[in-house]
């Protein structure tokens, strides 16, 4: 495994945007445990639902936590938080997959303007030497059906999402546009990489599962796991594959992308793909029959009919139901030295956290 250059980076504070988020909270925790001084941006630092868990984590850690207010839409919103930082983790971006009201206003604008605003602040802050952008596998592919159109049986870092747009998979579109924009802005510095002020390293996580540090989160993976407890799948499991990665491994992937001197390019963070039915089997083996985990698959025709009730357009369901979804994550394993937890562990640990925190309704239990 490559060595992590912690000594030189430890001197400067690090910035984490969207620090209260599901993924970023684990990143902040790991950074504080390693002794970093973390400048954490949130939309409202006075809202205890957003910051209470971060302050509790910071208590007793060797690193220090400083909270700053910043909105993605504010052109100078990140300047104060970024001052003096050596490393920037840009994780903040709206994550809405179901029932998107206004794709441009709710997704594309904050994602792309936010990326521009953060990177322009980086250009104004000479202490920053590296930016780690939280992109996604949805910047790599649009729908599982896209796999049929490529050479090979899995997506890798050479692939880009070419099938999403403002109407079809707008969240994926917003992530694709913002990653492309980040590469463009990074490339507009000195052409010679050695002379550029900062470099960009991108991580592309799959569906992130695993215990949340906050009960006030509605990240997509959390919603997916809650569906298993709230009876959504009681009629059966749709033939869908999910490319899963654990939130704790995503945090570690960010840290390695930030600290390894030779890290560069994109990194797919996926442990393995599981079908909804396989996830149900894992949950049943851990939690027994107390919850309405599906025992059988529903036909694609039935799943297609049910999709809109879950806020998923039929056009999206059509291009994902029944298709395999596979990723090659060798680059993250080899270049970042990451070891991914088995997806079964993430699924079980996540559901246990939802139970422990009372986020799976008791009514969902069978008598
Ligand atoms: P999350 O919990 O919803 O976190 C998103 C963060 O972005 C929150 O802190 C949110 O702040 C912030 N944000 C959204 N709009 C903002 C705005 N206008 N100004 C300032 N902050 C804003 O979701 P997450 O799963 O942790 O996502 C974090 C990153 O990982 C995102 O870039 C997402 O695209 C990426 N990602 C997530 C997954 C996944 O499965 N969860 C997979 C791949 C990539 P508020 O709390 O105030 O809304």
C-alpha cells in the first residue's frame, strides 16, 4: 500500500463542505480522530439537528472542529472557512433521487454553482494544495442498461454518464456536470501539474450504506434501507442490482485521496453489487422474520407499475429493472490501498442502526 503523507498535511487545517451530511459526518469523525483541525461548513451552524452529532464526536478527539456557515449558491460563502486550509473535501451537493420537483433549481444549479463557487474560493486561497471532490458512480453511468453498450462487463473510471439529462435521471446529470466542471476548472490552472497551485482527486462512490452518525439524515441509502423496514417491499423485490459501498470505507477513501501524494484521477468506490432480494436475504438472516423483508421477486411488469408510487419515473425503472450493474473498483484498491467491507456487513450494520435509533417504525413489525 502506498504511504500516506500525513506529516506535512497535518500542519494545515482541512475543510469539509456539507459536513453534517451522511458521508461527510464519517469523514469529519475520521479526520478528528487522526488529529486534524477540521473547518466544517454547514448551512446553519446554529441548528443542533445538523451540528449536534459533530460536536459530540469532536469531544474527546485529538483534532478540533470549527463550524462555518456556507451555502453552495453564495459565491464568497466558502472564503472564510477555507482560509489557511491545505486540503479541501468538497462533499456538499443536493441528493434527491425521488420526486424531483424542479431539476434545474433543486439539483443542477446548486451542484454546479456550488462546485464553481468552492473551486473559485480554492483559486483565491493559496494555502490549498489539493481538492477531493465527492462525485459518484452516477457520473460514470446513467442507467444499468448502459452496460450493454460498452466493451467489457463492468464500468470503470474511463466511462462517463452520457445518457442522463435534466428530465431523465437529473441527480445523475447534476453529478456528471459538476464533476466535469471540476476537471475543467482544475485544468485551467498552469498546464504543468508541478506548477499548479492545487490538484484534483475524485472519488466516485456507489450507493453508500452503513450506520449513520446522525438520526437526521435522509441520504438515498438511508431511504433504501428504511424501505426494507417500512414494508415497501412486502409484495416482493424488484429485479434491481445496487452497487454498494460502506460509508466508513467511503470516508477512508476520501482521506487517502486527500493525503496520498501520488493520488490522481477518478476512483470508483464500490464493494460489490447485490440485488434487492439478496439484501432481503441478508437482513432476514440477521433480524429474522420480524420485518416485512421480501421473500420473492416481483415481475418487472409489476415493479414498473409500482415505481411511480415511489417517486421513480417509469422510464427510469425500464432502463434499470432486470439489468446487471457491475463496477471495477481495482483502481481504488490498488492506488488508494483500500479494502472494502463486504456489502452484507454494511446492510446489516445499517439496519441495526436504524433499529437502535428508532427509525424503523415499530408498526412495521409483524405481530
Ligand atoms: P446528504 O446527507 O444529503 O449530504 C448532502 C450535504 O450537502 C448536506 O450537508 C447538505 O446540507 C449539503 N447541501 C445540499 N445543498 C446545499 C446547499 N445549497 N448549500 C450548502 N450545502 C448544501 O447526502 P450524502 O449521501 O452524505 O452525500 C454527500 C455527497 O456524496 C454528495 O455529493 C453526494 O452526491 C455524494 N454521493 C452520495 C452517495 C450516497 O449513496 N449517499 C453515493 C455517491 C455519492 P443540508 O443538510 O443543509 O441539506
